[in-house]
């Protein structure tokens, strides 16, 4: 007997629904955890006696698991109630966090991170699907702005929080601190979260699950190999091609299953033009953001000599500014639509990345800070309305599949952005060094070219923004 409540007509209110606020809080906690390990690599190497390449797997494995699990969440969220999805996601996350905290060897820590990622993978699609269901269309921009506040502040705080915690003890404290916070959020959520909608009983195609895991996981892994020092380009390219072929088979399989009404990931979301345009814009925007997030710490620590904590403090204002602008952006979107925000936001992203092409060993820190704040504010003006517009273009039955596709593409874009900028930077630096350029100027030259590539890619969202409607098509529901 199902305990889910039927969906009531969304009533306009100035308050964000309790279920959404609690899901935002839970998602904030798990996303903070995703970036909190960035500064712990040296400690891991010393404590567990592992190489830097091995230590990087605490982040790579997390990203791989997210890419493999998220495609399944569309089916999963339709099959279970809101409370069940929340309980399972947070329960799995807590188990992974506890396992990581007590890990005696690196292999156990890696398993803990994989379990954590499996729980995290469910939270963002669950939040987006629930938001789209319970919030009326005319309020979605404002509520999505509040979501942006949490989603952007969390990754901004991650490196800074970890830098502070690591001043007081070992890397295990990063998990010990998160554990009681996540447990409290879980208990509160289970007391307050109510079910939204009725679950649908449907079968799962295990071949699709296997192919999705191999395809999306393989693609992300192959792309991440390009960024590893000493990695074989041929092997990385082979893994990327194999992943892409598996994804092509996955697409054909989903199209066949759609005729019977039970695909793992419903690709009919792509028939909605506004959603597809939003998907492209978000993917390229996310790629540019992740590329800059990788390049800036390398620049500030390797070339300017800042500590991880100092680096975290320097980039934190940009993340905070992005989050604080989110609610205001949402209100503007509700009133005026997407164009007054997305076009200036896309243009601002290009300008900020173009500014970073002038990095040098003497660029003033205030200039780095200003460009980073401009980048984050521009992305805030872009992400909130595009998320809202894209999801709003879908009929309710496709919300879970649409949010799953967005999440999957984010992981692929993150891996591609990282691989692209690191590969361009390394290749250019190696080329300059071979021509007799000193090590530091060669690295600066490589970083400049990487930012040029990122800025060039950022022009794509400007073109896409010109084709976006001001609001979701009237017939979407």
C-alpha cells in the first residue's frame, strides 16, 4: 500500500516549501563534502603512504560514481516515495562517510568515497524533481535562486573549510566533522519531509544500467586520464572512445525501450527545444566554471606560492557572491524572464575568462579576486534562469529524467573541462620549455592558452542565449 500523498495543485506563496528547504540543506551538506577533500591530498599521501596519482582517486572515484549512478536516478525517483528516496540517499551517504572516517588503508577510504558518491548522486535530482513538482511556475525563479545560494556556496566553502579543519588534525577530521551534521540533517528531514506524488511501479532494464555505467563512467574516467601526469594519451583516448561507443549503444537501447514506455533515461526530454538549448548552455557554462576552478588553484599555489588555505580564502568571495546573488536573480527571472539575465551573464563569463588570459607572476591579487567575482556573478545570472527555464519546458512526467540528464551532463562536463584545460596547459608549457623558455614562464604561457580556450568555449552560451525564449513554452504542461 503506497503512503505517498497525491500532488496538490501548486499554490503561490512567498515561502519556500518545507520539503524543498530541507532537501536544499541536505544537498548543501553532501556537495560541501564533494569539494572538502581538495586540500587533503598531501596529508593522504603522508598518512597512507601513497603517491599523488593514487591520492587523486579520492576525487576521481567520486566523480566516476556520480556519472555512473545519476542516469539510474530517473527510474529510481519514479519508483520510490520522496521520503524513501531521501532516507536511502542520506543513509548511504552516512555509511560512506563513517567508513571513510575509520578507513585503515587507502582501498577502504576509496570504497567509502564511492559509497558517499552513490548517496550524493540521488540528492540533486531528488531536489530538482521535488522543486518542479511543488513550486508553481511563477515562483520557481525565486525558489531556484535560493537553491543556487546553497549549491554555489557549498563548493566555495569546501576548500576553505577543509583548510581550516586540517590546521587542527588529520584528514579523518574532514569526515568526523561532516558525520554528525549529516546525521542531524537526516533525522530532521525524516521528521519533516512529506511525500510528493505517487510512485510508479516499473521494471528496470539491467542491460541499460550496465551500459550506462560503462559508458558514462568510462567517458569520465578516460577524460580524467588526460589530466594525469605521465598518463598515456593513447590509452586515455581509447577509453574515451570506448565510453562514447557504449553511450551510443545506450541511446539506441533507450529509444527502443521508449516504445514500451520503460526507458532507464527517457530521451524524449531532448524533443523539447528549450530544455535541449538549456542543457547545452549549462554544460558549456559548467565546463568553463570547472576549468577555471582547476586553473586558479594551480596558478595561485604553484606560481604565486600561496597556501591551500590562502587560496581558498581568495576564491571564497566569488562563490559567496554567486550564492548571495541567486535569490535576487530568481526574483528578476520571475518578473522579466530569462533574457535580461542570461545574455549579460553569458557575456560577463566571456569577459572574465578573457581577463584571466592575462595572468602573470605579478598580476595583483585584487585583479584576480575581481575577475573571479565577475565570473561567479555572471554564472549566477546564467545558471538560475537556465535551470528554471529548461526544467519548466518539460511535462511533469519527465521531471525526474530531465534532472537526471542534467546531473549526468554536469559530471561529464566537469571531467571534460578539467581534462581540456590541463591538457592544453601541459602541452603548451612542454612546447615552450622545449624551445628554451624557463620553467615558470613556460607554465604561465600554458595557463594563458588554457584560459584562451575556456574563453573561446564560453562564446557558445552567448550564441545559445540568443535563441532561448523569455519563459518556458506555454504547452509544456
